[in-house]
C-alpha cells in the first residue's frame, strides 16, 4: 500500500477523453498537447493525416487486433529506450480514436466470420470492452498525458425512445460508454460551427452542454474554451478546488 499527500498529485499528468462529431478537430486539438507526442493511426480511419507536418509527433500504425495488443507494451518499452538514449520520453500518448478501435475489432471479426450474430455473439462486446479498459488502466500508470478521442453520438432513452430527453456521449457500445468515463480524469466535448466571419468556430466544453457529457476532475472549470488548445484548456480549468 502506498500513502502520499494529496498535494503531490500532479496536475500535468492526466487522462483525457476528447469527443465530438466527425471533422470538428479532435486530432488537431490532440496535436496541441505537450510534445513529443505519440499518436495511433488506425488504418481504417487514417486520422493522423490531420497532424501532417507536425515535427513533435510520432505515429504508431494500428491495422490489426494484434497491433493493438502489442501497442501498450511497446509504449512502455519506448519510454525506457528513449530515456536510455538521452531522448525526452513521450509527454503525450494519444489513442485516436476509440471509435476507430472498435470498428477495427468488429471489422476484423466480420471478415473472418461473415457477421456478428445477435444475441449469440453479444459476448464479443464484453471481450472487447475488457480489452479496451485494460489498455486504459495500463496507460494510466504512464508518466505522460494520455488522450483518447471518440466520435460523438446521441443516445435514446431506453424507455421513452426518441420521445425522451436528448443525452449524448462518446460513440462506444453501451457497456463501454458506461464504464469507461469514470476511469478518465477529464472529458471534453468538442463542437464546431460556421462563424459569422466565414471561418469555423470551435468550442471545447468542460461542463455538460446540450445533452452531451463533459467534466474535469478537481477544478472549478469555465463552461467552455473558445478556439481550444491544451494550454487554453488548462488555463480555463482554473485553480484546483483545494488550492
């Protein structure tokens, strides 16, 4: 058992979930986190293109479930090797995105077995959920900012259906969408819309907004951050509640 003072908890080492609709800039926001950055590129999405030309980013290509299994062990090994070589270890490790990860796993299964049969194959989602949560648990111990991205979706009320209140969150299968957020320190909902000037207006919500979940732990956060970056989000998170 380890016992320590709450003041020893570092504010610059957290786990993040950044989610929003496709194209709002989740990967680009990830690129503003501390460098060097290690980011996954799931070949079924190829999202790393958004970071093309970023000198502080290294890309780990994930094309199979075996690659995904290997990734976490490889990250820890890389951190040790970089330090041994006198290089700065990765300050940010990003899994971009969890939605693509699930699509990769389901697509691989369908390619081998033809389709997912309900309810016979429902256990697959439990298996994949355990695999993804285990990855999250291991990466939490990494001395780095750990970022996950996901597509946003709206969920219907299980009783009232579309007539119920609108609630949304990351586009994950139901058991994972329920169990994953409590494992993460900060959940940011990112949205984008056309501005009156003709550009794009982006907001990162740090509190629930328009039915979408969002929160930061241990801070009295501002509701949202305009034109967000890692630095701006930290600034708008404010002081620790017990500083």
